[in-house]
């Protein structure tokens, strides 16, 4: 994969117009999914992270969903944001410059791509080519942290 997958990428894979359209219309395709009420609450924002090459955020219920920095809203299809009466929650992302730097640092990490029907599936199932060096980032990790992790993984690989 040559990019970090976000909510709009996932939406386009599934033939939705964009991230917001996917949230609004996904329950039309899968009737068992909860529906978004169309509102957004400022309460209890979620924090974005990168998990195996995909921008996601975690819900208090244990669910996780794709998120997109161009439209920072979060709706959990596991619980339907029931604690917020079906309103989407705001997503906290790093600054735009940091997003680009984080993504670039992660994309330098080599992976072995596995088969998948979509870019998001291939990203999720890719395997780090250097042990322990997935394309993942958590809030609080700096660019320096990511580079140090990469350097340590290369050093470990050379020792073997």
C-alpha cells in the first residue's frame, strides 16, 4: 500500500460519495446497523489513531470505525452512539502538517501485502517486513518516536 487509508477511501471502496455519506447511508445497505440521526455533538470527542495503515477511532463500547481528517466525525456502527442519542462525535486529529509527517514515516515501513479485495483489506492484512514494525501510530507518539522505532527494527534485523 502506498497510502494510509481514511474514511473517504473506505467510502469510495464501498461506492459511497464520501465519509459522511457512508455514515448516513450504510444502514440502508445493512438493515441491522444503527442509523445516524444527522447531528454531531461536541461532547466526548474521540481521538484518531492509525491501525495497520488505516485511520480509525475507538468507541467507549469497544467498537472502532474509520475516520477522516477532511470530515472529522465519528459514528459507531456497533452501538450507534447510543450514549449520545445517535449523534456523531467529533474526532481529534493531529495538525495537518503532523498528519502528513506521521503518514510519511509509516509509509517508509516496509510491509508484505496479503491478498484482499480492497485497499483497506490489503492494508489491514499486511504484515510488517521488519518484526514489530507495523504501520500503526498512537496519539502521543512523535515523528522522532516513529523514526526511532524504525531504526531499532532495522538494527534488530541486521543482528539476526
